[in-house]
C-alpha cells in the first residue's frame, strides 16, 4: 500500500524533472534510480533494471565510464539480480561496483565495504564458503 504511493510520487517527480530538464539530465537519472529502488523492493525487477540502464547511459554520457554514479547503479543492479536469484549477474555487477569504488575512493570507502559484504552474501548462497568467508572478513577488517 505504502509502496504504491511512493511509486506514484516518484513517477510524478520523474515526469516533472523530465519536463523541466529533459531526459538526458543528471536529475532525471537520479529520478530513475529512485524509482528503480522502489521497483527492486516491490520485485518489479525488469522495470528496475530498465530504469537503471537508462540512468547508467545518462551518467556515462555526462561523466564517462568511471564515476560514483555508475558504481551505485552497478550495486543496485546486483541487488535486483539477487532478488531474481540471478547470482551470476549479481556477482558481476557487485564486482564492477567494488572495482569502481576502489579506483575512485580506495578500499576504506563505505560503498566499497558494503559491496564486499554483498559479494559475500552471493558467495554464501552459491555455497562458495571460502570466498564468502574471505569477503566477509575483508568487509570487517
């Protein structure tokens, strides 16, 4: 019930931002990411991934391949794939986020550490306990 109102409000905001700034503006990309979060939580995963891909294209056009926004989007894509039990895609996206966070901020950055924890969860679900333990140990060092 509450998610429906949030979705409606975020859709309305997206429309206003699109009319005001156009659909290539970073504010529009942010609105797509906000809606993707709602869609991930409500398990509308194809919609979430579609919006994340659109947002990624906007950020790449504005800032290139390596920026914090691409790292965040990669992590969100991993979240969507894990909810969809697509562990290979989740791992791929979390690895991309981890690499970007490390390149931009180093391995002490909060986003990097959270991503390592998410990778640990993927490895655990895959029953790769050694890698899971390694990731979780690394995230708590």
